C-alpha cells in the first residue's frame, strides 16, 4: 500500500504501455514523483516535471517509503 510522501516511479507495466503507444519520453520526464494525496480509488502523484496526475496502485512502484 502506498502512503502520502512515498517516492514513486511508473511501474514496469505502465512504462511498457507508454512505449507501445509512443510516449516513452513522458515516463522519463516524470520519474520520480511523490504521492501527495489519495482516495479509495486513486493516488495523486506530483511528478518531477511539475505534473499532478492520478494513478491506481498497480500503475506505481515505490522507490522509497516515507517515514
């Protein structure tokens, strides 16, 4: 389970999906990100490039857990 403040990156599946549809640079520009908020369905991630996007838990991989 992800928590607010966790450092995350796109999961392997998400990276493959973006490569398949020609968006591979987007993943590189976004990683890493910080979980800013969540609800029962989505996690809201603030990416390195300043984007704030919503993802399901399966689309993210934890790099470092918050304290």
